[in-house]
C-alpha cells in the first residue's frame, strides 16, 4: 500500500471538506489518518491504487488548497517486523 504524509503547522484546522475527500478518493486514497504534536499536524494518506510520486501535489492541493503551508513527505523505507526475526 502506498503512503504519503502531508505536514502542516499545528494551528492548521484538521477538517476535510467533502470535495477534498472526493478528490483524494479519485487519486486512489482509501485511508486517512491524522497525527499531531505541539508543532505539527500530519495527515497520512494511503491506498493500494494511490501513486504518491505522481499525486503528491494534487493531495496537497486537496488538503490545503493553493496555500504554501503544507508540504509532503514520501516514505524512504518501509519494514515489516516479527518476533521471529530476533537474534
């Protein structure tokens, strides 16, 4: 499953309009999770048919409009762990 993180300042209001949700679904996004700390708000978008390499700008526009407040981070490495791998 492909993943992309949209990172915004913490004071950004975490609200997705129905048109933004529709736009994300058209891009192949099937899952959205919000994360935050005292400085940042993040929205993790995922989907099996989602291509973060070609859709990052469209995701950012759907979430934050044309405002430069958001930036996107793409995964560098993904790893699956299990207890059987311990040595």
